[in-house]
């Protein structure tokens, strides 16, 4: 069974702080990794993709990938109340397969 | 704007009824997916299609069927709806190639089976 694991939270951080969201995956051959944000009752929205070990930055978001340890993380700097949402980690095992999603981590940013 | 649309957005039906959920996209993507989302269970893949002639079962295909009528259209059917199929259903699309599994989601259909 291919699995993607996330802490369900809620993760609570004050406004302006760094939020750190983590995800582990079971298949060492996984190739592509994605972070989606989902507001309550809305559809998932892609915010980051990462394919190689290391860090990838996009504005206030940084994705970090460590294939040897089989984890991927998302850092949100200067967290805002509008960042309060559920964050879904998704993994593609190999070319020609669909994404496998974790159950998501709920983030709450308090003002 | 290129988009993914789903119809209906909300549906209430009774046990035993046949239901069809429709998905259309103007993104020009060749890959389409159906997921369901339940509280505490995350997104689970029902079926996916990489082109018009390709249909694949996902994690939870029992009780569902699909039809890929064209590159831009992918329908999900519940032949005989049951209450545990009450969920939020999402269609998604992606393109081939580098970054091809960056999936883009439709707005969702909230289905209630009584």
C-alpha cells in the first residue's frame, strides 16, 4: 500500500510566524511532490511542486525535499490569517500514474 | 480563462437512483481524474483517464463507472447510489510531460444520498 502521511493538526501559529508542515511517503521510488491548499468547502489549489532534493522557494512558501529520508515539507513565512486552510501533500510514484494524497494538515493562523 | 467545470454543484438523491456527475475542461489537458473527499479520509482516487481510449481504476472504484466522451469531458456515474457514497466529488485534469502531474481541480460536486 503506497502511503502519504501527514499530521492532521490543527497546527496553530501566530500571525507573522513561520508555519512548518511535514509529509512522509512510503515509496522510495516516488518522483514528484506537490503541496495543495484547500479552504473549507473549496477545491484544492496547487501552491508548490518539487522534483529534486533541496529547497524550492516561491514568495513566502518554501518546499523542501529529502528523498533519502522520504519526507517533504512546506514552510510558510510571515504567516497570515488568510493562510488558515488545510494543506494537502501529494506524491506521484512514477510517470504514468496518478497522484496519491495525504489526508492533510489543518493550519490555523491567529491574528 | 481555461477552466475545469463540474455539474451539478450540489445534488440530493435517494438510495438506488442512478446519478451522473459531469466534468468539462477547457485547459486542453489530456488527463482527467475523479476523486471523492470525505472528512478525515482525504482525497481518494476513483478513476482516471490519460486519453480518450484509456480508463483506469483508482483506489475506490467499486460502485462507480466512468465515461470519457471526448478529450474535454469525463463523466462519473453511480449506477445505484447508496448513503455511504455521500461525499464531495472533485474532477481534476493534468497535461503530459514535465510537470505533467500538476493537477488542477474543478469546484466540486456535493452529493448527498438519502
